[in-house]
C-alpha cells in the first residue's frame, strides 16, 4: 500500500532520531514529532495509517492524542508507547480504541512485528472489501449509476486504485459525470476523511489561477491585502480535483508540474517552498493529444497526470443504463418535490432510449427535472418531454420511409433523385447501391427527368 504512513510521537528527541533511522532503513515512510499538539496538526493535515505515541507527554497525553486522532480519522491505528510502570494506562488505551501498546525501552524487533501486523491487517481489509464488490454485478457504485460494460470497467479501476493515491486523468464529453467520478474515487480512498476540493480551471482568469492554486503572500500583487494559503494547502491530505485542466495557461502548467513532481508549492510573492500531501485528479473534455500538437498543453505534464486514465462514455454509448439513470433521477427529484411520480410510460421511455443525448447524463437529469416541474400525473408521459426529443423520432421515422429501398423501390429511387437534384451518383450513394443499378432501375420503372421533376 503506497499510502501506509507512520507517525511516531515522543518528547524524547533521541528516541525519535533512533526510531526514524531504523524505520527508514527498513523501508517505512515515517514522520516524527516531539509534541502532541504538533502531532494532532499533522494528523489533521496528512493521511497517516499508524501512530505511535508516548503515553506521558507535556501539553497533550498519549490517551488524549489517541481520542483526538480517532475523532479525526476513525480508521487510524494508534499504538501507545509506555514505560513499565504505566501498563494499566496502556490497557486503558486499548479500551479507548488503541490497537496495542509498546513498552520502553523499545524492542525494535517487537516494533517491526507490530508495524507488519497492522500493515497486513489493513491490506486484508481492503482486499476483502474489493472481493465483496467484485462478487456482485453492480447497478451502481456509490453515486455512479449503470451496469453497462464501460461503467463496470470504471468501477474496477476505482476498486484497484483505492489502495493508493495515484494521479488520475478523467476524459470525456461534457455532462458525462467526470466530477462525480472524481468524488467517488476520493470517497473510496484512504483520503476520504480529508478534503475534496473541486476547481474549474476554465472559470478562473489566467491572472488569478496561480494565486488560487498555490496561494499568495500579502502585497504580492495589487489587491493582495492578506496572506492566502491557496487550494493546494486547503486540500492538504486530501484530493484536489482540477476540472478543465486543458484551460490552465502554459506558465501555470510549469508550476503545476513541479508541484506534482516535488510535492512542494511556492505561494505567489513568497521565497519559501512548502511541502504538501495532495492527490490530484484532473479532467477535461478536450483531446489532450490535439492540444499537445497545438503546443497549448505540455507533454510532460500530460504524462505526469495520466498515471491512471479513465474515459467516461457518452450516454449514447451506454443506452442500456438509461432506465437505471431515469429511476435514480425520479427518486432524487421525488425527495424534493410535492409531486409523486412512480415511473415512465413505455412511449416516453422509448423516446428517451432513442434520443442521441448531446448533453449526456446532465441533459437527461435536466429532462427528468423538467418533467417533474411540468407534468401532472403519476407517470412521466411523452408529452412531458421536451419537443426536441419527441420530434426527433418523427424525423428519424421520416428518413426511414424516404430511403428504405425495401419498402417501395420505385418511389424511393424517385425521392432520392429529387433529393440530389437528379445527380445519379449521389442518389446511388444515398440508396446504398452502385450507379449501374440506378440506371437499370430507371429503365425498369421508366423513370425519366419529367418524373423526377414531378
């Protein structure tokens, strides 16, 4: 697990130095602190899996640190480090939710056994969760709805990356639910108890985006009347969702790349760098390969963002999910409306299934909300749907009548020639036959220019 991070808290600096050296040599990621107050701040800002804390400390005792850590993150494991004379207090810590206790002087073999045991416990818990999810066909994944193969693949990706915090790039048309997927990824990760902060990069002016992301110091520019931490610091320990990533200007792309590589940021107008622990999920409805070719998007930033790639399907590609989405939206709007709706008529559902949905899931949601607002019965009828959805079926039906060769060959050939102003080659393409067949049919049905002119 990439996110297995250890915090060791003790007011004895020599113990901290020795423990840190030992743990790092054994491949563990460890942070040390000599203050319970500082430790609580660290727990609040970063995602630790395991905390070792001395029992007797000034300011905050180990028991108080245990209670507060569990309030901040119920999933965190806490081990109390205690001297021989305070075993009863250590047992009390277990009753408060502590995982175990470790006696001083520290036995490093026992320390490693404890860490490995907790690591294995957490790994098995996560694996069991994934196995349970995979054993059943899912109609939904938290707030995501759909049982189509593309949606099942997205669920699988979310399962796999829940063990760590890789950077994710979500691509897809507008309205396909990219922010919703980002939120679900965050809620199913080890960072779920930390902030999820979305930002639309295209909605912030070029001059302000850098300050919004990285913060600024007082006096850095006109209007900077006080220090601002920025969104990276606000999301510290959690997830920053950068929507419309293709809209980030080139200068800011350079600083964003550095933040991803070095895990450090520098506020506008500041000379110091600050370490941050932020998981980045980016999204775009643009073709980034095309933007790279146009030199509006950095190739190195693209590779850094595209560690895990998720493509959100357009709604027209997953039509089998439309009934499930419709029922989901009916339930959603039924909770906030006076009107009671039980379902959708067969005629209305046929229209919904056959529509091309240029606005994707967001458009479907708006259509159901509109039906709630304008309809009167307990069933959504065809007349409750917008005109463009009802009229499209008529247009498609008309097209089938005009150019379906099997229904009325002579009439169709005449209509095709009329449609192409007598151009026989174009008529042949329209009918799906070769031009020699068109000439043969003209002779067979005695169709000449006067018949075509009608």
